[in-house]
């Protein structure tokens, strides 16, 4: 505090003017950072006529930050001689300028590799339609990770950390870290395998071991699935890569199947008529594949006559499938009642000796 007071008391008119100019430099770059950023992006997007689209560019905000930081740095450089700033202060100012600029541009570059960016949309339009969005998303995540890693190395170097010494100094700590990171590495490589094998994509309904739901995202470490209870479960990619995956979304048709046990004393004529009516009912349904219908007198059991009814429906969606199955069940029960056929129950006769 005393040093600041002495500086104010001993400041000259020339130094005061230099400070005013330095403040003016800061304000200039602060006020015109948006305009300068707009001009630079405009140079690369000559065909773009909407100012709104230019301002929504991934590099617009990083460029504004760059020009604001540049204003502060130039102001410090300008004041070095008039105020006699030390080399240590200049080095700190330079490092701060490099680090903040690096982070800003890394963020802008990473943002340009997101599904919402115009770059992504252009690449998507030029590629084959057979390539799923999940494939693009996974590749973009890898690119963003590489960008941030490079930016991290630049920041570490700017801070004066010797990377060679850092790597050499890991020693036993590096071994411990490697052992601790084995599961992460397994999940990462498993994620690449899942990505290349493509057993599912985002939006598919899958079942993996005890987990079932809709895939929401595929990350380096895990796959995020929203269950039918509306909860989120993150399944490690290592588990998915080694598990049997049922992809219900890949179904081309669903099977309807039921077994009816009819009383043993039912006349065969009634049984045959019942089978015929069920066959005709299924044939008349638009959602049923006609060549897949099976209505057969399957087996004779101790309890009754077993009739197998089986067919495939094009109602793949679960809700529509349930509705289709319910309607078929109603129709079958109606035919049973009209033909006065009773279903058998699991009964046992016990003989008692006196």
C-alpha cells in the first residue's frame, strides 16, 4: 500500500499521460473486439451475408477474447519503459497472454467440431448417408480430445514446465498411474471396438446383460442408456465389448405366440373349426404376415389339448405391438366363447383308499 502511495505522489505528468494512453489501448480493443472479430471471420466467409451467422461462428467469441487480452498485453508493453516495469512482470504478462489465447482458440476450434457447428453439417452433407450420426459424434469427440491435449501441452510449456523432465520424473508414480488407469484404457479401446463394430447406434433400443433401454450417448469410457424406468445407467464399454448385445431396434418383425390348453372332452369338430376361425382371423389382419401363421393342434397333455398359435407382425414398436397382441387375444377369446370351448385348468385327481 505504501509503495502505491509513493508511486502516486512521485508520478510525473508524462507517466500519467502514458497511463491514460495505455488505458485507451485497453478500451479500444475492448470496444472494437467484436468489430475486429467480425471482419476477420468475414474474410474467411465471403459468401455469408447474414451477420447473425457470422456472430454465431465458433471462432467469434474466442477472437473477441483474444483482442481484449491483446489490448491488455500491448498496454503493459507500452508502459514497460515509462513505468520501468521489470522483466519478471513482462514475462508474467506474456505467459498470461499466451495461455488465455491458447485456451480461447482451443475452445473455438473444439466447438467447430460439434454436431451443432456448420462445419459438421457441411461434412455430413458430403458423406454417405449410410454413415450414422453416432459415428460422426464419436470421431468428433476424439478430435476435440486431441485439440484440448495439444492446448494443454502448449499451456504447460508456456508455464515453463520441462516436459522431458516431467516424463522422466514420473518413475514409480508413472507405473502406479498406469496400473490405476488400466480400466480406463480398457474402456477406451472397447469404445473404439464398439464404434467400429457398430452393434448399435444412438437411439437404438438395446439389452446388455441386466440392462435394457435406449442408447443416449457413446463416450470414451462408457455407453449411456436410458432405461424404461427413465433412469440413466452408464455401462462401461469393456462390459459391452465382451457381452452379448440384443438390439431390439434391428427387428424387422415381432412374433406373436401363445399356447392354449383346451379341455380333453372337447369334440374334435369344434377344435378344427376353432383352428380354422383363428387362422382366418389372423389372415384378415393387415399387420400380420400371412405366410408366418401357425395354428396347430400341438400336443396332448394330462390336462387337455394344446393348440399352438404363432405368427409374425410388422408392429415393431413396443406400444403398437402390445396393442396388436391385445386385440388378437380378444379375438381369440371371442371365438372360444362363440364356439363354446372351455380352456383346461391344471388339475390332479387324488384317489383316497379307505
